């Protein structure tokens, strides 16, 4: 999952750190991805697969 996130961020031209954590209490929704942007603030997405990562990032960081 981490590799998919790093690749998709690079495709969007974003040099953003990607971290890994342990369970935050929503283990049944893992893998979880937390994204932060000025427009949306902090958002937590659950049940993320490598296949949806590019679309998820593009939607979250879309220009408004």
C-alpha cells in the first residue's frame, strides 16, 4: 500500500511524506489512509486498496 501511495503522489507532482502507524481503533476498516489538505482538512478513508489509491488522491487533492 505504501508504494502505491508514494507512486500516486509522485504522479500528482506531490513530494509528500508517507508514514505507517499501528491500529487506531478502526482495525476492521484497514487499510486506512489519512489525508490532509487545505480544502478538506484531515480525512480518514477506510478499506483502501492499491487499485483505488490514484483516484482517491486525485479526488481528495483536486483543485477547486
